[in-house]
C-alpha cells in the first residue's frame, strides 16, 4: 500500500498551488475542476478554435493542450453527442432501421398495389399526363389507364371497372398518400366494399414496392416501344400491358396470364410460325380440345400453390439479403428525434450547400407497426404524415 501511495505521489505535483499530473510519456498536465473542465470542453468543441470534433478526438486535443481530469473522455463524448449543430449536420444514415416485412398475398386478386405515374412530359396527343396503375401482389397481373388528371372519382371508376367488376372485391389495397387516394369519396368507397386500404409512409416507396417496380417497368416498355411519335404512348399502353402480362416473373416462376387464366396465352408469333402446342391443337377434335382445357383448369389450383411456394422462397431470400444491412433503430413515444431534411414540411425552404441534413427536434407521438412514427413539433402540431423510421435519428438534448 505504501509503495502504491509513493508511486501515485510521483505522478502528481503542485506548482504554484496548482495540481499537475504526469502522463506515461512524461508530459505534465494541469488538473482541472468541474467548472474549468466544462469551459475547456465547450471551447475546444465549438469555441474560437473549435472544430466540432468527436469525443475521443476532443479528449486527445485537450491532452495535447496540457489539461487533465479523471472523466475527460466521457465528458467529451457526452458533450459532442449533445451538440445541436453536430446532430443536425450529421451524416445521412443509409442502413435500414428494421428488418424487411414483405407484403404477403396468399391468392390472386387478394391484395393490390396502386400508384400514379406522372406528370408525364410530353403529354399524349389526347392530352393525357398521368397513368393510374394497379398490380396484383400474387399473380403480378397489372391494370393501367391514362388520364388527363387523376382525381378521387377517376380512382373509384378505375377500381370499379378494372378491378372489382373483373376480379372481384380485393381484401387489401396499398397506395401512397396522394390527394387522390386520401379523400372522403375514397373512404366511402372503401367502407362500402369493406376494403382494407393502407397508406405507405411518406418517402418510403419500399412499403408499396410492387407498384413502384411496375411503374418503372411500364415506363421502360413505353420508351422502347415508342420509336417514332413519343406522344402516342397512351395508344401503346395496351401493347405494353400485354407484353408485361405474358412475361415470365422470377418470384412466381410463371407468367401473370397463366396464373390468372390457367394456361399460357397464344402469342401472334405462334400462329405465324406454329409452335408445337399450336400445331397439336390443329389435330385435336373438339371433344379432345374441351377435355384438354378442362384438365388445365383443374390443374390451376396446383399451379397457383406452386407459385405461392415460389413466392415464399423468393421473399425469404430477399428478406435475408436485406436484413444483413439492418442497423436497428427504434423509438418510443415521447422521445426526441431529428428528421432527415427532405421536402417533407411544405412551408420550410430547403436547398443550399450549407443547409443541415437533419431538422428538428420533433417528439414521437405514436408508434405504428412496421417502423412508422407519427411526429409532433415542440408546439404540439403535426407537421407531416406518419414517416418511416429510416428517416429519423435520436436527438440528444
């Protein structure tokens, strides 16, 4: 014990009534009290020569300046973590905060994803500037129609004639927060048909990934089909939809057409250059042809079950790949958070090289399943609809 006391005494010394501590590299550091330490930390972090460094770098800089106190590293880390400027100008977090939750549909036309493409430039020769599209989550069957503008009445008519009257009332529909989807007429239509209409959180297209993927595919198809007059895209939509419906899809390992009608479509090329199945059909009697069609319809349930198994395998593989990137972030009601700066709050101007990446703080008002949150500002107002947790980070007050 006496040896330890002597050893410790050799590491400390008083000079002009000021305590100094000797480090292992033989430097003498002035020992500071609580108030002096707080002043040094603030000055080193955001003072005249402050560079808003992280906690460990601040502690190293303070040592080089010749100061010491026992909780120096912890104090520097806490100060840097709570710095408002460091938090709002922090890097964007690219890792997803939650595991992937794929939308599951167990049978055709049970769940549809819908979205609006546009405004499209140039508009069609008939004045259309938008495309309203809907895609079945099971079979990948797609419906789309061009419009000059998309209102709630257009959405209701589209779903009534293209979905309900053709394939029956769906159990669930997923859309974004567009004004055409969130209005009293839509709510009444949904209530009348007992449809579970769900809205994806803002700036989170993954929540309605199938509709977003179809939008990209349809636009690419139209680009490649329109070789001459670019304004005739409304007339070419039927051709693009036909190509999409008769194309093999990797998730189901089948074409949308076969999952809907139980048989592959006979393409015009198969008539011009007869394929084997077309050539065989010419030799079948009417009775044999009818028996063949009946057998194909009887096997449709088996085909759909096999497609369902393929979908489950594909979703599991996709979720496993996605979940490797997850960096878990979850928030509780009442917590303070920052929101990634995007055109989320309409009345706030954004832009410029020196604008912060994050804004806030906001308070978590409500937590939804799937990683979405309803926020309120410090005055209790709701500045935005529910937002996905990937655009939030904890604020340290």
